[in-house]
């Protein structure tokens, strides 16, 4: 029976993705579970595995094509079997780019990259260090280049390939084209910002929060080997506040509101060239130690561009923390289709009034961005009240 190779949906808002390259040719025999295709999104490079054993046939999209989510791009057939007809579009319409006047092109070199077999992580590392993969010897199956091969090449001091020159306009500043990740982020954030956002801001006294973290650092480190961060505590408190205010744990769908019964918290994470959002699953059911360990593992995998589809999709609420960059406060853009995102600023000493006295206290600013199509100010305010209470009284929740 013919098995369709379907272009996967890696997150709720994804509508298309780019084919990096096929690892198998049309007519090749593939085994179930074997990687046959590499796909690039704004979040990661993803390897697609064959869902059945058979002959790869009728490839309908090639390297560099932007493909619609859910489109059939090939078939896996049994010997003697005919591929069925495909209806509906396969390729997405290319997004328009601002015209860039490029310098005259040099004669093109042979396209050796198309013949090079390398893992997505190996390619990302090579790109970051300007390594020509054609010079690297692969030690993986079938001569495939692995992460270790590229790192070994760099350590041996052979990575001397010059960086790709930026496109320059005569007499003007350099113009560097957007990477695929940055281009898709730009497109999706533009679409997201059309959502009617509104913002609620609250200041939290963070003295007890920081004292609690300092007390728990050695305890959590002994249990997990991971250093406890303020982000871990905030994830724990946000999960509890969402449990108290379930109406915030929702998403906008066509003419309706989807209320989630699970609390899966996305954490905006900076990586080379953009942002990804790994997900802490069932954060309300995890201990603080489990959250810290899970967060550390996901952030490391995110920076290595090694997150799986399951690890970066399906969040119900998102946190963006820029406090470590000394940002006092900011307004975050909602990640579709979620209805809210929390922006966290740094902890800084401020002059405040307490019991008629002027005192200095460590304060932290939180800003909640809300989708006004499905939520109103009172609901957001109640959530922030709960969150503020937990952050200012952390031991009541943790112990």
C-alpha cells in the first residue's frame, strides 16, 4: 500500500517550511525510521523519518522549495506499486523580499554542498565557524559528517575558510540577506502583531524570591547537578497562577476559544541567528528540581539546534525573560495561537514607599501581553495578582 510522505507541522502557527535536501533519491529503497529528508523552519533543522519501508517515489518538491504544511511531497511504494495522483498545492507562495542590489556575481563554483552528507547540527556548527564541509572527513554511516567531525576539524586549526561576503550597495552600508530562520520569524511576528494586543504591568518586590533562590541553589544542585535560576522559580509560579486562573491558559481559534487542560510553558530562548521556544511540559505537576533540570536540558539542546518536534511545539503560555540582559521592562509579542505571553525584566533596587516610609527594595517588573479577542483586562489582572502573590511569598508554594 502506498504511503504518502507528508510535510510535517512542527508548531501550531506553522504554515510552511523549507526543504534543505533529500538524503535519498527517487527510486532508492528506504527503511522505516530512516532519515530521508531535512527540513528547515525558523526554529530548527528537522530530520524527517520514513514511516514505512519501500521505494521512495514521485518526489514533488526539491531542495530550496518552500512547502505547505500537510502537502504530500513523495510516496513510499512497494515493488510494482503505482503512486496515486495528488490533488492540491504543494509549494507555498514565496514571501516577497525587499530588493537588494547585489555586486556582480563571481563565476559559480561547483555545487559540492549538494553532494555532502552531514547532520543538521554539523551543518549549523560549520556555518557558525565558516567551515567548508567539503574539507571535512565524515566518520558517520556512509561517510556522513557528524558534529564530532566538524569540532575535530576546527580544533585541528583547519577551519580557515573565509566568511561569505555580505551584499554591498556601492557607496552604502553593507546589506546582509535575512537567514531563513530570521525571515520566517519576521513574517510570523508581523502576522502576530496584527492581533489586538494590550498590556498589563505590575511591579513585584523580589527580596524574598532572591533569598529563596540562594537558599535552594545548593539543594537543587545536589539533586540535579543544575544551578537553580530565577527563571525556574518564575516558571513554577506562573504554572500555579495559571492553575488558579485557567481562563488565561487558552488560545484563539477561528471564531472560538480553546481552553487547555494542560499547562505547557514555552520559554523564549536566544540562539545563533534567532529565537526558539522550548516547552516545559506539565509545569504545574513538576517539582522545582524537575523544572530546573528540564529547563537546562532544553536550553542546551536549543542552542545546539537539536530540539525535537515534541520539545518545541504545543506550548499553552509563554515566558520571555530579558532580566539577565539588564532590561527593566518590555512588551513581548504573543506567540500564535496562544492568548498571552509574560515579559520579565531584571531585579533592580528602587526607591519605594512602605508603611509611610521611603525605603529601597529589589523590584522586578512583569508585563503581560494579552490577545484582546479572547481575554479582557480583569482576567489578566487577576492572573498578575496571583503571580505577584506567589513571587513575593515563594516559600508558601515551594515548601
